[in-house]
C-alpha cells in the first residue's frame, strides 16, 4: 500500500491493505464516526428493549393473572429469541454483510415494540417479546463488527475502546428507560399506572425508526468485510465515501475470496480450530459469568429494591435510575477510557473481584432494617453495577470480537452471544422464582457467576486489546500455503 502524498490516492492491492489503512487511523472520515454512533444506537435499542419490562412485570402479572412461572416466561422470551437471533444472525453477518443484517434487525425492533405495547394477552406479549429477542440477537454481532471494523487498532478511537463503549451505550439506554418510566409515572393519572409498561415498550420503536430514516445517507458496509469477500473495488468505494480517502485498486491487485464451509455446524467448527479454541472457550465463559450476574441483578433491580429492600414504587424507580445513571454509566465511561492503557484482561478481572465482594456483602446484610442499612445495600448494588460496567460488562465483548479476523467475527460474536444467552434466559426465568423462595439468599447463588469469571481469566491471560487478528490470520494462511 502506498500513500506518496496527501493529494495522491491510496493504492489498494489486498484486503490487508484495507485493514491496515483503517487500523492505522490515517482515514478519519465523518461518516465513519457516524456509522459508529449508529451502531451504538443499535446497542442502545438492545438495552432499552431488554430493560423496558423490568419495572412493569408486576403490573403484567396482575393484568394477565400470571403465576411466577408465567412472569418468568414473559421476561425470558426475549432471551430465547436472542439465542436464535445471535446464532443465525452471526453467520448471516459474515455471509451477507454487516449493512443488510443491521437494517433487518431495525425492522424487527419497530414491529416487535409496537406488538408488545398493544398485546391483548400474555401469549401475544410473549410472541412479540420473542421476535424482539431475534432482533436483539441479530444486532449485537453486527453492531460489534461495525465498532471493530470502523476503528483504528490503537490510540484514541481504537477497537479496544470502541468495543468497550457498548457498555456505556447499554447503561445510558437502561437509564433512559427509567427516565421514560419516571416521566410516564408523573404524566399518567395514578389509575392508569398499570399501563406504564405498554407506553415504555412502545416508545422503543421511535429510535429504531430514526435509524432507518438516516440509514441511506450515512450507513455503509464495512470496507474490511467487502475486501475480505474479494471485492476490493467496493471496499475502495466505501473508503472514499465513509472516510473521504481517494482509494484506488491496483491493476495487479489480487482479490482472494474467503473459504466457505457449507452452512450448518461447520460454520461454528472454525471457532474451535486449534488457534482459536482457547480464546473461544475463554470468551464464552467470561460472557456466561457476566451475563448471568448482570441479568439477575440489573434486570432484577426493581424486584430487589421493591421486595428484598421493601421500597415503594417511586423509590424503586428512583433508585433504579440512580444506580444505572450514576454507577453504571460512570463505570462504562471509565472502562472505555482505560481500555488502551490498562487492557481488557485486568479491567475484567478487577470487575469480577468487586462484583464477588458486593454480592457477598448483600447476602450477609440480608433484608436490611433501617435507612442506613438500606442505603448500604443500595451502595453495594451500585458497586456491583459500577464494576460490571467498567470490567466484564464492557470488555467481554472485546474478548468475543477482537479474537477473530473479519471473515469469522460475525460468527464468533453470534456463537458467543447465542450461547451465553442461555445463561441470561435461565437468570431471567429463575430469578423471580429464586428471589421469592430465597429472599436475600439469592445473592449467594449469583456470586457463583463472578467466581467462574475469575477462574476463566486465571486459566488464560490473553489480552485482545491491540491485537490485529486479520494480520495474524494472513500470516497463518501464508504459512499454510508455503507448506
């Protein structure tokens, strides 16, 4: 690749040249930054839709006369859809491209949000929550692929910091969800508070519609994906449009299309080849540990505060908002800022350690008596969420996305997300049952999750931040060809 002067075009001879150009940070187009923001907008929708029923589940139980098992089915249905959406969506992200899948899951968000808001019974609500989950499952692999592939390798705006930024977007969304709930709490007459959950869920269609409206002007395919499909000319066009780089393809350029396994289990088998096996298992274990703890605590916040901490409706909404906005968003920002300097491994390890300590404290405190003990318990919840956002919550995505080259990234993310959603489904389904049966003893069960994460990190000290998976894959392929 040559860049003889600022006025001369960038000459592309291979997919690695495209990756090197993006990784170096030499290309910094405004459209590329907007694509990153739109990808984060997709993650915002994921978190908003997953959180939107956290407060309203009590009203849903009353309106539809549900048992604890029925309520668990409503909350868990979105995760069941997310499992399928992630597994199949991840493969489609690699086969069809990032742009097409991103647009498809935005449509899922619009239709499912409106369907949930208008659901006449629990069965219809479960159906549309399931469809919403498919959109969520599809979105995570494609959004993380955009964040990784429109970012430089190191420095400001690096892959490590931007893949970690998903955590901040997530907690801004959950905070925004509670802001919407609080606004509706004061706007609606008290007799209509049972409808809060419908308005909250339906509002999730608005940002998805906004993204769909601006997609044609700003959104574009990943140049690295296009180049790795053998279409260097399309990659050059994307670089010109999104980065403002005058990119041209050399006449002697060699475009090599990726080897494709037949659709099915063979797609996922690539993740378990010798050079990726250990990373795949570690990323999955870290993901399972953080998602089980997060789903039990963060999505269970209203239940924890209202039942275990015995607080009323307004205190429950206010405390949930403060915990997300003050502790979680702050933690997410810190995790993003420290990604390059500290690395994902250390931040994730420290986060799991603080989570374990916070859960032990909550289990020992039990059901607090008196304002001081209630505030102490809420502070422990805040410590858990701060550590989650700064550590495993931010950086388990770095392990899942930066461990693989462009040609495998969607599949790797989809497999990771789909499989760990099994853990979140179990957490969402069983948490209402366990919290009713065990009260504060449920925190001992949740504490197993960060402990499992610590063990996985100690088993392999692998640092994904600053790692160029595409360059290493190219070296392996060249060595294979030479043999």
